[in-house]
C-alpha cells in the first residue's frame, strides 16, 4: 500500500526550521516533501490528531506537532539511527474508521519489521494499535501505564474511559497477558482491580512501583506493546493534560520506564497518548517530558543485546528443587545484562502456549523459589498459559 494516501506531511514550519547537524531531526528521515522509504528502517514515528474519543481532554489532537518541536531539537543518541517520521495520519470519517487506519498502518509496519511509535491523541487510540497485531497469529502481551484503569462500562463512558475493556473483549482474542503500571487506588473502582486479578493480569499501583522501580523491569520485559498515558505523570512534571493528577510518576521515572521498554527485545510498538498542549505551560514543559521519554525509549532500543538463546554461554542456569509441584523451577541469568528468566513447564493438553515457556523475572523471584515457595509471577504466568 502507498502510505502517502493515509498521511499528511509534517508541517513545513517544523521540518524546515534550522536544526544543528547533531540534532535528532538531522539524523532521521521526515515526510516533508517526500514520503521516506520503509525498507531498512528500524522505527517509524507517526502522529494521530484524533480526540473524538477523549474524556474531558479536548485539545489533545494538537499533541503530535508540539512533541515533534521538542523531540527534533534533542541530540542524537547512540547507534546508527534508521528512524523515519511518516507525518500525521489522516483521521477517518468517524472514530471507528480512525481505529481501522491505525491498525492498518501498524500491521504494515510490523510486517516490514519496522516498530511503530504513535503520538496521540486520546488514549483510546491504542485500540487501533492493538488491532495491528490481529493478523500476526500469535498471542501478545500488553503493557499499559496510566493513572486510571479505563475499564468502565462502554454504554456510559467515552472511548478513552473504556478502551481497555474493549481490548479485553475483542474477538478474536489474542491477548496473552495484560500489565498495568502506575494506577492510583483512589481514582479507580475496586471492582475493576478485582477483574484484573481474577484474570491473572498484573496491576501495580504507584506506591508499589516507587518502593522498587527495578522490580517493574521484568513486567515491562514481557510486553509486546506499550501504551503510555501521560496522566500517569504527576501534574508538577506534566501539566499538559485536563486530567492531570497531583501525584504520580516523576518525569525521571517515566523516562526510566521508557528505557526499560526500549531495551525489551520483544516489544514491537509504543504509543504515547493524552498530552494536551492547551493545558501545558508557556514553555511546553509536558511536550519536553514526552519528547525525552521517546528519546529514552529509542536509546533503550539501540542498547538491545539480542539475548535469545538460553543455551548459549551468555547465560547461567540455576535449578531450584521445590517441595510441591512443580518439582523444579529452572532460572536463567544473563552474564551480559544480569537479567533473569524462569522456565514455566506444564503438561496440560490443549494449552494455548508452548509447554516450556520463558518468563522474565527478577532475582527476588529466584530468592523466593530458593525458600521453597512458588513466586507469584510463576503462578500468574502458569494460569495465563493454560
């Protein structure tokens, strides 16, 4: 498909501005006068100027270009950048058509081994991002970072408040796992949290994350798709959102999470949503925060180590004997990155996944197993697999 029919070029006032040779802009290819080639690209940025599904956040459709203004002026990071900017997606006649266009673009990019980086727009647009995986014939894991759970009833709420509910009910179902980070307990219905727990999905409130942010890395490392709502960041650091909260992640913590996500070998798309320039300060502080998050995500991507074969000499193997089923749990530790995995073994006929599955974990999970206890991450992973 000719992508030019789906996109509008980046505004001339942005791409024709003066940038130094070591800037981010000067080291990527941007759709200004000509659409860049997909062939050979690692990542493709594109904006979605869509807000019809927003909840009390009208103005977020202006976000993509404001983020670009900040991102383009950052310095190039490490690695041989092969990044393109496709411009802004032409929105559909209605919201459903926009979802379809997003899913089609994501599908094309993924089929060409190009990672989509989406700049929203309202958070419900991640439904289109998720549907981009529909024809890949594999189960995927979704990581959502948001102050809210967005599991509200579809009949009473705008799309941005019930898009996760829509994803969970989507048919065909190809969602293996769902992880939610940075929700705030006083903002959510306890019943919504109970639903996630019943489905063996993980949800970590902001307090749990702050206790030990590095413990979140295994959950992030398990994801195929990242959806990041800017409302997860506290209003002092990111005021550019009608639903901004006084408490939440700091800008530095948001960048750390994006670094982890970029480092994730299996993660293949990322979306950043709900930034609203209308509510930002005069210096567009929130745009700078989002741009820096994207920069760290890209930096993490170019720090990937290509860890895939657990039989190589790059891994240490630890076998822990258990007093109950399973008889043993096998752990692997990378000598290069010091990251941990555990092997989930099951024998149930008709299980949806492979009989031996590697699940990202932490050193703490190994310590728990060494005491003869089943790590909670093992229990949840086994429940989802079978």
